[in-house]
C-alpha cells in the first residue's frame, strides 16, 4: 500500500472519508459485512487520531494534515505487510509535519508493518529509519544501518546530503559541502558512476568509464565508490558536537 506525497491528488472529492477507507477494507477482504466494515473505519480513524464523525466528511472539508491522516488510515486499512510512504510530509505545513511523522512511526511500531519511507530530508529519515539506502539517478550509492550512514566512511553524495541538513543547535558543528554542476537527466545518466559529473572527490577517468564496485565497510554497510575504503574512512564527520 502507498501513502502519497500530496493527499489532494489521491482523494476523490466526491467520496467521503469513510468511503475511501471502506473501499480498501472491502477490496482486500478484511471485512465484508457492512456493520463490521463501518466499525473498522471508525477504528482506523481512531488510529490516526481523527474524530469518528469525519467518516461522513468530504476531503474538501479537511486540512492538509487531516487529509494525510486519512491517507495513512487508508494505507493500513488492508492489513498490509509493507507500506511505501513517498515524501508523505513534504507537502504539509512545517507545523504539522512533526505530528504526522510521529503518528506514522507510532502506527508502524504498533502494527509491525515494514515501512519504506522515501524522502530527501535526512533529518526525518534519521528519526524514522532502522536502515537507509542512499540513491542517485536511480542507483544505490550507499546502504547501511542509520548509525552507519551518519558517520564516516561516507559515499561523497551521502556526505553532501548530510551537509544539507539544517542544524539549529549552536552546540552542533556541521561541514558545508557545495555540489557544482547541473543535475544530469535520469533518462540519460552519465556513463560510469552516475555521480561523476558533480562529485567533489572524483578520482579521474575511471569514474567516467566504470560503475563503481560496492565496498563493504561492514557486514551491512556498502559504499559504491572507486575511492579506496581506507581513504573514505579518513573523512571528517559532517555533523559533530562543537568543541
């Protein structure tokens, strides 16, 4: 099941909130009896912390955060083994992003459902994820446990992403990395390493010719880069406590 980036694009304005959720319940055979379907709709509204009388409302009567909660309820209505959340909070006001993220985390833990969370915001990903996969132009650059992604050795692209995380704490120091050059088209990616046109640590022609091997920094931590792992390990931490 999917939780989409913009709930306005996925909720039919002519169907009630309860109708959206009930369709999923019936489609996946969770319940078929009308009374039981209605009771499950109410329980799912309880789960996402919306009043039960919202079942009769239309999407236009809801705020952006409330619509996304309906999207979350709908995604979990069919008892899925996995939910894919595609930038589920990026279209919401900053004031409600944290609340929706916390709700999603609570539901995932309660149901034990695998959550595949797609985002460009590593500060949110760090809070949610057990494991992280960093992708560039559709290719995996680095993968590992969350703690491994946020500490050296880094892939150069991961390093740049970490430097883009906004840090308000004056006691935290962060390196600033600027990527130069235009972003290549995903339909016409460069040969060799897909990051070679913007990589600040590019080795040379080998990066233009060959896809990099995946180097194992640990059993579950892989980095796809031509730079030797020993050199990558020398990277200074991007985010660290100020001395």
